[in-house]
């Protein structure tokens, strides 16, 4: 459970008070700090107030970097249980109106150390959830940028988390393993020689975080995720994106071109399980963790298997397989994940299997595509 920070009594106030007044002053301060909700003024670099927000002191204040991506959008909603203004979303993109209206959203480039420092101090941050990254396929297309965002960006948040004693979560991935790792199943501890800049940057993150934990006592936590599947946001350019695209194409055209071979088995997870794992892991007391980086798993399937599952909803779906350069990335990744350590240490359990995932995707997407097609018909008529 999160323990709220103890506010210190200002020295000047104490010196001026006699004993009875000291007691009275501390009582008042205790009352003020015990109050679960306070209005906090945030200041920008020129000492102008940003805005006033009601923040809950019973819960951590969380900064999410890269929060407009596939995972951040969902996690911000899940964490709103900590209080609407306890979750600070940040990214380098213009946020949709809905995000801007749902709580604090700020521009923050992960490469800008000072700006991040300003946010952490001004918003009195307790936890950082560090999502900014270039994923596997886009990373291979721009290696220098991937090195900057995924490696330099990580250095910035690690150093700030150390400086301000924050708890920090940095996701890792099945992509942190390579062709020399055991692939079926892949355990937590084994050889890691990934062949993508994305994978290399994630091994770097795991090792740096663990180093900061042992050297400086930083509460660094990481989960290695499978390919994450969600309906409300599009994935950001990974090798597992096909498993989201198939649902959209099935509903839009009934035809799907898959860039992986039909027998390419990869670990996958539905977004709700993924987000729940982050919250449960972050809320686990440190003493229960025997490691700082854990595999988490849900299911594994091939493109042929997900196509069959999708055909229960779109029976005439036609799929063609045209492997491209993402095939060699997928061929170097785990086929199944061994997550027994996460299950043992902090009780990790997935809820969704392949049929649950298909139901959830169609429940969300079918009305949207029906609505779009009705509107198009109306326009033509
Ligand atoms: N989605 C998955 O399948 C999956 C699986 C395993 C691990 N992960 C990890 O989870 C994290 C989030 O993944 P995601 O799928 O949401 O990614 P995403 O690509 O959807 O989102 C990443 C976000 O980072 C932002 N970003 C890029 N450059 C930035 C910069 N310079 N400063 C600040 N923000 C910047 C982007 O604008 C984007 O919104 C990543 O670290 C990723 O490696 C994702
Ligand atoms: C697996 C994960 O890290 C991401 N979806 C990718 O394919 O790059």
C-alpha cells in the first residue's frame, strides 16, 4: 500500500512558538496533512501558477510518460481510481480533447531532463510509469532515434527517480530475448541476445534498473509483456501489431494480409490483463519481490489460430500470408513465456484466453464499424 509523505513542520514556526503553541501548531499541521484531498498550486519555470488541482494524499501521484500510446491511454483510466488529478499524463503529441478534459495532460519530451524535473517537483510525483519508447518495427527503421528515446530517455527517468526517491515502472518485452534464448518456454533468467535495437534497449533498461536497485536502493520494477491487444487504441509499430489489425480488417473488408507466416507462434495478452498486472505489481510490497523484472504471460497463438478464432464472428474472412522483414524479428522471439515466478511471488494470474479476447474485441469494434458503414451508406444514398 502507498504510504503518504510526512510533511515537516517549518522550523521558523516552531522557533517562534512556546510549548503549548507548538502542540497546537503540530495538531493543526497533522489535521492538514491527514486531509485526503488538498488543492495544490503548480508553478511553471517563470513562477506563474499552472493550474489548481485537487489531489488525493491517500494515493500516489503518478507521472505517465508516453501516455498517449496503446498502454498509457488505458492505464491512465485504470489509475484514475487514485484520484482524477493524481495521474499526470505526458507525451509529445497533441492530446485528444477527451484526454485534456479527463485530468492533467502535459507536453514532456523524455529527452528533456529539466522539463521532467520540473514536472516531478511541481506535481509532487511519487511514481513514474515510463512508457515512452519506439517499438520493435519502427525502431529498426530509425535506429538513432530509438537509441535516443529508449536509452537516453531511460537514463533521464532513472536518474530523476533516484534523485527524488520515486518508485519507477519500466515495461520490458518478449523482444528482450533473442534467437539464442530458449523459446518454448522462455524463463525469466536465461541468455538474452536480442537482434533489434528495441530489444537491446530493453535489456539495457532491465540491467540499469536492477543496478540502480542494488546500488542506490531505487524501487525499480519491470514486467516483460507479450504482444498487447486492444480495441480502443492502435498499436505503435511493433511486430505483434498484426493481431490487432486482423480485427479491424475483418470488420472493414473481410480480407486480411498478414505480414507473418501462418505458423509463427508468439505470446499475446489482452490489454485489461496487461494493465491489471501493472497495478497489482506496483502495489505489491517490495519484500515480496524476489526479482525486479518478471515475465508475465497469458496465451500464445499463431496467425492461423487467431484467424480461425476471428472466423467465429466473420466466417468468410480471407487471409493471405506475405511475410516481410518483421518475420525474422518474430522468429527470434519467445513462442511461450514461463511466468511462474510472477505467479508465485505476487500472485499474477491472467483472466483472458483467445476466445475471451475475440469476444472483447468484437464487442467493442462491431458497433463502431456498423455505425461507420451506415454513415457511408447514408452519404451514398
Ligand atoms: N504494446 C505492446 O505490445 C507492448 C509489449 C511489451 C512492452 N511494451 C512497452 O510498453 C511501453 C508502451 O508501449 P505502447 O504500446 O503504449 O507504445 P506506443 O508506441 O503506443 O506509445 C509510445 C508513446 O511514446 C511516445 N514518445 C515517443 N517519443 C517520445 C519522446 N521523445 N518523449 C516522450 N514520449 C515519446 C509516443 O508519442 C507514444 O505515444 C513501451 O515501453 C513498450 O516497449 C509494449
Ligand atoms: C512485443 C512488443 O514489445 C511490441 N508489441 C512489439 O511488437 O514491438
